[in-house]
C-alpha cells in the first residue's frame, strides 16, 4: 500500500469517527429527561397510542410525588385516609382520570390532570 493510499484511508477513518462523535443537540428547553408533568395533554394523548401502560405509569409515579409533597402522605395513605373508598381506586381508574382529563382538555398540561385528581382525592 502506498503512503498516499494509507494516508487517505487514515483520513477517511478519522473523519468517520469525528462524524459519529458529534455532540447531541436537544431542542430548546429540553435538558435531558422531560418533565412528564409539563407535557401538553395533546402530546400525552398521542403518547398513549405508542405505550399506554408505561405512559400511564410514568404520570402516576409523577403524581404520587406531587401528592406526597402536597399532603405528606403516600398515595395509598391518601386513598385509605382521605377517601375512605380505596377499593374504588386502582391503577386503571386513577390513570383513566388523567386520560379523560387530557382528552377533554388537550390545551392543558399533564400537571393539570394530576391536580384535578388530587382535588378529588385530597378534599
């Protein structure tokens, strides 16, 4: 192999590595993991088509932290102590509230759906 061919191959290899190592650019305002409580309801509703159970679980997990910060109680404690009707609530019914709220209010953000359910649970 001539020096010219070897240099050309080395240059090609380096330019390929450089292209792969280019920095990832996130959209304006996105700093890594998105805040599920700030997702527009219209987007949340569309996310349900792709991964309904995981999307619901993500928002319910976020909601549990919100309710704990607001009341100092876990969601289980709220369902037992505040509603006296824990048997009326399960994963499906809790997350159905978020889905219905977002379907009715596509211009809202998911945090508002969480607050809506919290108003019902934390009367």
